[in-house]
């Protein structure tokens, strides 16, 4: 490639982009070394190469660059990250460089960060339960090993606390299998970064985790690279070390905003709401790296978190994410206003792979029936809550008032739980039976009779 050729043909700079003319044999995604007149060096990456022109994304500030005296050297290789078991318990930036003053990762293996989606033929069907310790997820929208299940949140909602709690509590029920968490945060404030670092350290979760943190003050290109570095690390731990890896990425909205910023700097024709038309394809290159591969012991499960602008689920970011992923967990502002944590609204939430990870031998034989009955009862209670706001509670019959009371109890006891409360799946299902026992036994039409006799809490 161009290892020995240095160019001084920078024609212009637009935002984070540098345009270099009269280049030869330059490849897409190739790394670039930029040398300033004062001897300072910066790194960049080729975003586009055509007819002797290379568009370079600079990792860092471009303010004040001297176009005439800045030299550019194309390194002939794409972005790689050193991977090793020693990364567990460490904190890195979005490029995979240490943030924890413990020195670089010593490894003979450097892997390209642009991984491939798993071939559908090679995929193994997800079928094992991952316990998060959160009732609304484990009981109603079960996470299965190899699944990608996003959390749809909104600005001001406690998705960061929920992410930290899941990272701390998540486990596979077979203690003999290795489990680790890869946590990537994009575009977060210094305060949020300190929160994550302190949470992971103080609770001991850092001992099984790898953290990648990109601050709001860091270059936007770093936000594009971070999820790929995180997933490359996860793939190494999963497929080379046989571990089950939970990847939590927050906040995908910041990732998409960086994508839009770079697209605008390249003067591309915008798509919906100014986002690039290829955003669906770009997001799929991240989400589709989750799964299990036939013949390999490890797995990658994804929990992407995104904050919906204006709480709009039809916004391009949650809309496109929903097409690619297998369900969603939706946080509710109304439930949050009631002081209930975590404010998960189970009615619009869904886990499409839930049936493959629950039942006898995985969770418990009554799991499907209990979840269906809770959904049905809570949905009816919410309808009656809307009706009672119009006609008044006194106009409702006795049975309707029971369902109305059930909806409040469900939110208070089943949805609501402490930040440090780690519920087992058995405790979650028993709690479900306890709440259902406040309704008439004859209304239990979605659970099997033998399960009512075995687990039911009705007074005999």
C-alpha cells in the first residue's frame, strides 16, 4: 500500500473531515497518520476513496490545522484492537486505549474491529435463559442467550442505573460456564462516566467486565468505532475463550447522532430526519454480531440501550432498531413519575425469543402461563383505569375494582424493586402467583389447572 508515501496535498477541512488529493492506492477504512507542522501526530481513518481523492476522518480536533504544511501518511492497514483475557477488569476509551492508568494490553493478537455478521447457516438457535434479577425482564420479557433485546428509554429516565444493575446482576444459571460483561458507553458526560466506574468498582462487577467509555467531549468518530471495538472484544472472549458474554451498549442514539454528523460533513443526501439512508444497514452490522455459532461454546447476547427523542417510538432510531432486534424493553415516563423503579412498561415490551428460553428445565414449568395471565390481568386493569377516570371508580363492579387494584399492586410490587434487589426467577414467579391470588381463581384461564394446584396462593 502507501506505507512509505507521505502526502502534503490536503485541499480542505470540513468539520472532522480532511480531504486529501492526488493520492494513489488508498483503501476504505485504512488508518492514517497526520503530522502537524509543530510535530504533533494525530490519527485518522479513510471514509471514502475515489479518483485520487481520500476523505479522512480525523480522530480529534481539526480546528487550526494548517492545510499547506500538514502531512498525511496512509498506513496500509485497517483499525485493529489488541485482545486478551487481561482486558477483563479494565477500562478503555472508544478506540480500545486504556483509561485506567494500567498500561496497554500486552497481546500478540490484534484483531480487525470491523467484524462480520454471523452467517445464518452457522447460527445456533438461542435457547438458554439469562437471569437479570429484574422481574419485568425475567418474568415477562425473558432474555435468552444469543438474543439482541434493546431497551427503549427517554431523556431523564434511569436507563443508566438499569444498565449498571443488569451488568451487576446478570448471570447464567449454570455456574460451571464462564460469564462476562462488555459494557460500552457512547457520548456520556464525565458525571455519567464516574457513575459507571464507581458502580462497577464498588459492587465488584468490574472483576468480570470490560468497560469502554466515550465521553461527550471525545471525537464523534470514536462513538462510531466504540461498539465495534467492544464487539470485537466480546467475540474474542466468546469464541476463543468459550465465555458467555453480555454486551450492553448505551446510548445508541448518541451513536446515530455521530453517524448523522459525519454524513452531513460528507455532504451526503440525508434520509429520514437528516439521518443517512444507510443507517439501517449500519445498525445491522452492530446488532447482527450477537448470537451463538454452531460448534462453539461461547455466545454473545446484546442489550443495546437508546433514548427515544421526544419519547417517539416511531423515530428512525428505535424504528430501525426494532426491525433488526428481537423485541424491546420499554421504559415509561408515567411509571417513572410514580416513583417506581425500574419504570418498565410491560404492555408494549416484547421478547420474541422468550418461549425458547423458558419452561421446565430452563426456568419453571409454569412460567409461560404466569406471564400470560399477568399480561392479561394488567392489561384489563389499565383499561379499567382509563374508564374509571371518566365514569368514576364507584360505577365499576366488584370484579372490575379487583382488576383496578391488581394494576396498582402489579406496578408497586412486581414492576417496582430495589436497585440492589436481585430476584431469582423462582422469586419472580412466586410473586406473580401472589399477585394473581388477589383475583378470583375462576379468572385464571391462561394457567394450567395443575400449576394452580401446585403454585397457587388461593386460600383453600
